[in-house]
């Protein structure tokens, strides 16, 4: 207000911009300064710390000139170096101090102080004195209304004012509510407010120093009371993350997880439907340029053309092309080496793109979150400019973005609702009398006292130069007074609420609690209240009100059981016309309940946006290399196989397995660069040795056996004369499981592949090719090896077992019964005549345990 009246208004720079500007000034000040050692290791943190020191000096009266001590004179050299530093709050206040005596136009005539004048911070005390010198009337606001004499609250007020302390009786005017958790504390406060009438609630003030009443509001709404609406600023709001993720995706090696997180934000920078298509492609083939990625963009283009059918084909194509070009800029990733840094103009372009997106997305609606994103992007551009360097190191860029976002944004959807209770964030916000005060979250550490940065000699020199720094004792006294003022402004009742756990952290005592401790020793029963009493006592007295709770009829979710009943005819209708895969059949033989839920009903767990693990990625790479390396026909010559496989490995790596390029997978990637080409070379060698011809790879096939309809994808189908064989490629660390499957005749996958790979003219077998071990595992009479594994039964017998067990389980489901295999008594409900044994650990890899409730604790 003063700046506006005196014509001193100007742009307010963010802290990140000021730190960047000060960093450039420190660099320009030379290398013989006291900060140089720290500056060379971490320039941003050094500049941030020294800027805080400098601002405190300015607030204390320093004029930026040398005073005769080394460190302060070095800071004075920085003041004169480089370009001008954007004004901070202290600079603006000092500018006002200089202008007040000489500038006309001041329309302020009277100022009333909510806090005691002697307790104002030194800078603001100087400003009040300067206003008074210009003729402004300075008055003290007397907002305190003493509580009724004889009551506990009045006794506490007197004790904090320095009078002799008196024993507290527990009359409910001064209460400390202690709770094990914040949740129970919220229940107690909400119950207390709900018991009172509207008249009794009117004027109540809730002090929430952490600025967040979300949990308390949830409890209030459950009782039909209006929400207080305070929301703590957070840098993790979805739209705010567009800025750091846009920079994160620019680094090389490209990390698909960063782009995946960008696309899965609640507000992605491209249309949500398009972002979901690209996210699906990244989950299946994490990289840029693979088949899934190309297909996703083709689908997006087709969808956009469908959305513009009202336009002429030429105009539609032009409009769609412009949209695609804009969207593709967000996936132009992995361009800059992190160790080398990013050119400043490129970094500014990324931030500018984020800012432009936020403004377009806002479209004049004044969305606080989107406007904050635009402001943050602008601050990044400004800070980068003030660094005055052509290339920005990766760490420094992250510090800038982190600093810009550090203040965060409050939840724009969490707003206060009309009612008799209001909430404030800081003790100083309560400057007038309130009948009832609830201090929500009465825990430490409270406001921190700024650490003194100067030694005694430097303080003496500064004082001689007229620079008076606030001592730690004075700061502590001022902060403590703001706490005690809360009690002095309460007229009827004060309730302190202290949870022992705040979220997942143990709390500490608030500084005011230490002052109150002598008063609480030996206090009456009504002074200290344990919130957990509400959970075990039907009626409890809290702060002058009786809180009653009554038992209600409790409904419990269904308990886990081995058998589940289906409505008549439901299963038969759902299973009609189904064809099974090797995967669905293995799931059926493991757990009928899981098979029905996932394969018949198509239930899927909620999926977090994540990419496959390294083993699956190496397997995907090997499969794709094999597909490209082995077209139908005779196998390629052995001479160039390893080189060709290596070339394909490096070409496909950033397209379908880019996470493997990250540093944490360096060891595994180095080993795989040898293992995968060697495995493909061994595979081609096997084809030559066994005189096998490639029929095809990644083949979609269908078939049947008895009444069982089958379908699947064959990794590699080979032929020798009239005989065919399926090679299933596995990237596994152990061969034990697959060897045992073949030996016991329980290899469901090989049996299914046999059924869908043969016809009337061909007889087929199957086997596993273990890529890491470069070894073939196959059963008797296989054309794949001269050293078959002796099996208890042939593939045809296994296939008969599969079809028989499938029919028995299907008939049981058709009768309306499902069996959940994880329960101890599940074996008693299995159909008679099953060939495959009951699994030993059916729930080990299952996502449905909360549905069948096998691992849910019952009451």
C-alpha cells in the first residue's frame, strides 16, 4: 500500500530469480572470496545462503558498503559486481524508509498495531518510527478481553503475564487434548464442535499452524458441519509436475519412466485420451520409435481426423498436422547429456513451452494451479537469463526448478464453507478477542529463530557502522510473545490439541508447551484429556460439553471362504464361445476363482504407471531380435549372426527397452550386451545343427483339442520335413522349473503350443530355449535335441490331461461353484478326477487376494 501511494511499485521477483541473480554476482566478484570453496562445489546453495545473510544485513541497516571485516567486505564487493539484484522485501522496506521523509503523496494518517510495538522485528519497528515521524498517528490495538476471574483460563493468562501461578481446577476453560494419532484428535474436536449449538460455535477460531485442516474437515463434514478449508501449499500438485518432468525427459539417456509420469498426470500437456494411448505404448515397449510407439501415434492421428470430419480433407489434414506437431514437442526427448548440461536457450524453450501450455489450458478461467504453473515457468526463464551462462548444468537446473516450485500451491478445490467457525494459519492472525480458540496441531518445533551468522567481532564492527542485528534472544522473545498472545485473546475457552503422531512421524513438544508445563503439573482431571477415551467410554466430558457415543450395528465384509456361489446360469452364459490360452489354463489349474475373475470376467487390478523390470525387458529385446533375425526360410549364415544381433540390440534398446540405459542397470546391461547376441548366435547354431527351417515367429495361431478351443502366440515355429516344433524363448535365471515341467509331463504351455501348431499334415513337438543359459529343453521324440528330457508322459497325454481338467473345472463353474485355492480346505472342494495336483502356493503371484479375502484378517 505504501509503495503504491509513493509511486514505488515494481515487479516482485521470486526467490529463485534473486538467487540466480546473486549467483551471477558472486561469480563476478572474483575467486579470492571467502565463499569460493563452497561455491565451486554447490553454487546454488551457496548463493541461497549468502543471499539470506545479505538480506538480513540490509534489514538491519547495512548499506552494502565495506565495514572493515573480511566476510562482510566480500559481500560488499558482490553488491557492486555484475548486474543489479532484484529487490527483496528488505530492499523494498529500506527504499520506503528513504522515501517517506521526502516524498509527498502519503495518504495514510493512522496506523493501529495489532502487536506490541516493542516486539516488532527491527526493520518494521524502524518503518513504524519513520511513519510516525511523518505525522502518522500510531495507536496500539487492545484486542484482549480477560477471561472470567477464578476460572482456569484466567489463571493461565495471569501466569503467562508474569503473575504468581495458581492451581488449575479442570473447569473446562483450559484443556489440553492428547491423542495417539491425528485421526483420533480430529474425531474428538469434531465431536466437541458438533455437540455445541450454532450460537455456541459462532466466533470459534481454529488455529492450524501447518496451514492444513483437511483431516479435521473430513471429520467435520461427517457430522454435517462446514469445512474450515485450509490447505497447505504443496509443490506436488499434478499440473506443477509438468515443469520438472518436461526437463527430466530432455536428458540423455532417456528415461521412459519420466515421460510416462508426465503422460499420466491428472492434467497432461496433451489431450488425456492421446496421453493414455502413448502411456500404454510406453508400458508395453518403454522407448521411443518402436512398433508400439509408431502405432500409437498412427491411432492418435486417425482419431484426430475423425474429430474433424466437418472440415475439408485438406483443411482437416493441416489442422491435425499442427496439433500433432505441437504434441510431438512433448515427446522430443533424450536430447541433452546431463553431464554436459543444456544450452540456456533450449532450457528457456522448454520452460516457455510449459508456460504457454498452462495459459492455453487456463483459457481465462483463472485456475490458480495453472496460473501458478505459468508463473513458475516464467520464473525459470527469468532465473536462467540472470545466470549469465550459455550452458546450464543438470544439477543447477534442477535446483532452479525445485526452488521455483518450493512454495507450492494450495489445493484449489479445498475451500472454507460458511459457518460459525473460522480458521487461521498463524498465531499472529488472531489479533482480536475470540470467545473460543482451538489450537489444532499444537506440536513443535514452532517458528525457528534465525541462526546468527556473524561472530562477536563482526557484530561489533556492524554496530559501529549503525547495523543493528536482532539477537537470538530478542527473536525468541518476540516469537514467544506471539504464542502467548493466543491465550490472551481468548475470552472463554482454549483447547490445545496435540497428537503423538503426525502422519507417520512422532511429534515433539511445542515451545509454548514447555512454558505451560509448571501449570499442568498437578492440574485437575478436566485439564488433560486423552482423546482415545471416546473409543471406549459412552459419555465423556470435554471442555464443558458432554460427548456421547452410542454403539451402532456393525456390518462386516464377507469372510474368506474356499467356495463361492454364482447365480444360476451366469457362468455358462459368460463362458460360452471362450477359447483358452496357455496362460489362462495355467491360471485355471492354479486357482479356479482367479481364472474366472481375470479371464472370464476380465477383472484387472488398478495399474500404476510403470515400465517392466529388467528381466522382462531383456526378454522382450531377445524376442524382437529373434523375430527380425529369423525370417521364414533357412536360418541365416552363422558368420554374421552375432554382429547382426549386436547391431539389432543397440538399435532396439532405446526403442523398446530404454530404462536399461539408466545408470542403475549398467551392470546388467553390460552383461546382456554379451549374453543376448551370444544367445541368438546359439539359437541359429541350433537351427543349423538340427537342419531346421524357420516357419515363422510371433505367430498368432488357433486350434482345438477335444472340446477345448485354444489360441496363442508362438515365439518361433520351425520345421524339418513333415515335423514341426515350437521353440518358446525364455529369459530366466533358473532352468529348474522348466526342466521339472517337462520331466513331470505338466508343461501346459508346450502342450497347448503343440495343439495350435500342427495340422493334418504335420506332427509337432515343443521345447524351451533358455536364452541366458543358451540351452534347449525338450521332451522325448523332439526334433530340437538329441538329449531329450525323459518325461513321465508324452505331450499328447498332457494335452488330454489339460482338456480333461479344463472340462471338470468348467462344469463346476457352470453348476455355480468357484473354488479359491488359497484356503486350507480348498482341496476338499476340488472336482474328482483331476490330473493336475493342487498347487502348493497358489496365492504367491496373485493380485486378487483382497477379493477372495484369503489374506484378509477376519474379526
